[in-house]
C-alpha cells in the first residue's frame, strides 16, 4: 500500500496543530504496549526500529529471550533476530498473506530455552509500490516453556508490578527483625519514594515523614494488630516532597514465629485521596438541597438521630415543620424561576433569624424544618419559637426582591421526648401537625397531639375509600327544588352524596374538602356532570321537562387540567343532547377571590359556550364589585348563614338588602338558599329576592321522588298543609 506522506509541523493549519499530539500519542503507545513491535528492512532483514518490549524480548544478553533486560534501550541480538526471521514466510509469499495473520512461532537464541510466540505480519509499500518494510508484532503469552524458576518468577513479578500500576494499589513487607521495609514499585510511587532506587527502607523512616497525629494513628493501629494477631487497616495523611497532601490507606497482616514473635507483616497501600473526594461529593449531593444549599430530609434524620443519642435524659428537642402559603399559585403566576428565588430567599431569612446552633433544612418543595436542640425546655418553648417566626414572617413586607407577594406560612410543632424518641416519628409528628395547620387555612400554627394523629389516620383512610367511590358506584345525586316568588318550580340543584356503605352516608362537608385536597374532585366533578346530564335527558324522554339544573363546580376544577373543564362539560352535554343553557354552574365565592384572573378567564370561556353562571354562598367572602362586574355571571346565591336569623337579626337584614340592591344594579338574578320558614320567605320577597331554595319547599330528593314533584308542582301551601 502507498505510505502516507509525512506532514510537516508549523503553520496555522489545523493539521499543524493536531499532528504533534498524534505523534506523541503514537510514541507513548509504543512505549507502553507489552507486545514487541519491529520495523524490518524487507530485502536485507536489517532491523530499522524496535520498541522497548521488542528490545527486551530479543536481547539475549540478559539471560535469554523472554528475560527483561535492565537496559530498555539495549540493542536486539542479531542472532536472535535472524533465527526469528528465518521462520517467517518468504517475501514472495508475503503479498498473499492475510493482513495480520496470527500463527504459532518458535524461535531459540538458546536451544534449551524455546520461546512460544505468536506474530502478526504486515508489508508496507512505498510510493512506487515496492514492498520495502515489514511491520512485525510479537506476542509472548506466557514465560518460556521449561524456563528456570527465576525466569518464571521474574515474569510473575512483572505481572504483579503491572497489575499494581493499573490498580494503583502497592504492596509492602515489613521485616521485624531488621525493621526493613520492602516495597513494590507502586508502593514506592505512592509513598513518594521513586527516587530512592534500591535503597533499603526502614519502617521508622516512614513514620518520621508523617505528622505527629498521623504517626500516632498508624503506630497505634499497627502495634495493636500485632499484639492481638488481627489484620489492621488505617487511613493517614502524607505530604509529598513536591506534591499535594495525600490520604493513604494502609492495611496488612502479620506472620509469627513458633515462639509468638512477629516475623514480618505483609500488606497493601492505596492512595484514596480521589476516592475520598468523590465520596465527599456524593455525600454532599445525597444530603444537601441543591437549590438552597440547606441540608435535606436525609441529612435531617441523620442529624436528629445524633442529637437523640447524645442528649441528656431531661433535654427537650423541638421540631418546627413549616410550609409556605400559596407557593403553587406563585409558581403558576410568576414562573418556576420566581418560585426558586422565593425558596432561596426563605432559606436566607431563616438563617438570619435563628441561632447558629439551630438546624435548618429544606425537606422538599416549599417545606422547611427547624430543629432546636439547646434552649428548648418544653413544647411551649418550641411553640413560642414557631410563633415568633410566624409573626416575623408576616411582618416581612417583601421576602424576595422583585417578587410582590406577602409571605406567610403554616407551622407544625413536635418535641422530644413528649412525642417520641425516634427520628422518623418525631418528623412525622411535626408534619402531621403541619397538615392540620394547613387544613385550617393560611398563616396557621398547630402543635402535635396523639388525638391529631388518630384523626389524620381516619382522614387518610377516608381518602383511600373515596378514591374508589366512583368505580364502586357509591355516589348518588339528589335534587333540591328551586322556586320563584309564587312557589312555582323553576329549577333544581344537583347535590352529590357518598354512600360509603348502603347505610352510611358521608356528609358532603367531610368528603368534598378531602376530594379537593387530594385532587379527586376532578373525577367526582366529571361524574356529577355526566350523571346530571343523563338524568335531565331521562326526564325529558319521560315528558318531564325541568327548565334549569344547577351543578356545583369546585374552585379546584377551575385550575388547569387535562382535559380542560369546558371540554369535559361540552362532551357530557353532547352525549345526552342537553343544551348548555339548561345547565347552571355554581362556583363558590372563595374560588373567585383565591385566583381571580384565572377564574375570570375560565368563567368567560364557559359563558361563551352558553352555560349559566352563579356565585354560590355569596357574602361569606369579600368579592369586590369590580370582580363581580368583570365576571359573566347570571345569578347570586345568598348564603344560608344570612337567612337563618333573618326575621330577628337587623344586621342580616341590612346585608341581604344591600346584596339584593347590588345584584339589581349589576343586572343579576338572586336566589336565597336555606329558606326554612314562611316568615323568611315573605321577608325575602319583600326585600326583592326573585327565587328561593330550602327545606321550607322541600328537602333534596332522589331522582324518582323529584320526578313526582315535576308531575305535581310544589307550592308552599302544599308544604305547610
């Protein structure tokens, strides 16, 4: 084959910059490989070039082929080379040899010491096409057959040195009688003794190179192991003369004479500096929150375990588990980067307000943990600290610059030993208390109690059962009539009931909040819409037309979901051929004020589809006129809390009159719910209310019972007769 034309160095070309590194790499590879590589002049058989492995193999002056010479640059013995070449195929046959053919090859510089080799041969053509150079690669898989033990021993020693070099583990032997320290080549390198040559080392001289603390550590472990006859392992530091401080691991085991005196100790030596650094990095990653730099939950459990082991009998340890309010809304409104910025600011805020000995950690998402081991004498002290943090946080005008939110958080508190002495149980107790605080609303604080755990477990059990309510067909709809000022039936509200067993009905105020917190409200809400449309269609087919059916929509359902709420509603209407104008969606006032922009967009889409919209429980929160005017509403439902004492409470009358007046100004219909007496009904009509719902007209009815009401229009006189 044509040989490549050498490229010159220099210039600014890419090749000029790359070629020197490739040449260096090739030269280094030839130096390191264990196979013998030779370039031979094809016609004369003269040696052009050989790598160190080839020179060692072909040097008979070291005691025969296969014995490494002490001089790696020693010339190859011509007799050995001639004997080797004589066994190669003739030059005329070389062109026909497959490239890199490998066969068994025997040669002998000394007839008594045959060497078993394999070869790979390749001809290199010049530019003119003539075969001028042979590339010969020789591989010696084992020591010469029948070689003396010293040759085999040398081969094994070479293998051991190479294995130690590649594994970076050296070996050593300490002869106790003379204090001599015999080291392998790799051990000398690790100890920084490459320049010592064959100089005899002493164990005492090694100790002298260590710092006093490391001397004591190594000597104590070594002497103790010799005394009791066990292996030893010890880590210590060594400052190399011209290098960095290293961490070494030395281990060994001692052999003894019959009289029990130690003869020699043999062991290994390893530089574990990089291993320790990697372990430190892994531990840092495993126990640190990358966003805030605070310890994480795993680190907190480990720290708490250490505190519990070392605490005096009567020492109290306080745990405060806190969770930022409305963090998800902040993320949704301002983006994840703003949320991360807020979390980092919260971490810094806690560092600045707590003692240096206090433990501060981020457990995940927007949840933090504070552990105080000193200065807490009771649960009251831990609660006082939590209250101090609570008040300080709510008074912080802006926790994170450029993020216009008023920060607040909920707090759960537990203490040791009152709530246990197990790290996991203590952390769980603080978290259980936090869950109760969050259940009560924003900026709440609650200490742990055993009764709280019982209630939480009951809630979890109820949540698990609720997750199967739809598939087990445990949900039912009941229908409460809605009437006008004359008592005529004008619509109904569909109300969901959960029969956990045929005889056990779970009240809506128990399972609806649970469904909202767990996210199961989406599946339940979809079932309610589907069933309401199905029933409305069934009544239509029976000739029982109900003008309007109201369905409750949770604020959680207004949040982004897949599929979107409007798509799920439209699909249910289409399946049962119900026009959207016959469905009224009731949304609580709380849902409107918690995220008004999102609610406004969602409700506008629903109104555009033709649904009627009503605000449920109006007056229990503080919707502004601006918010009401911006929403495409059709009706306000006045909450029952203003109706209960309407006949006697002048304040309730003022509130109801103002609400009705505002609704008229906005062009909205009104409905009073919770009407239970004739006096309430008459007073509400006098105040200007246009429709009514309550036990005075009828309780919620099953679909079958409501069908009868459609046949026999409900009137107050019938109810009071």
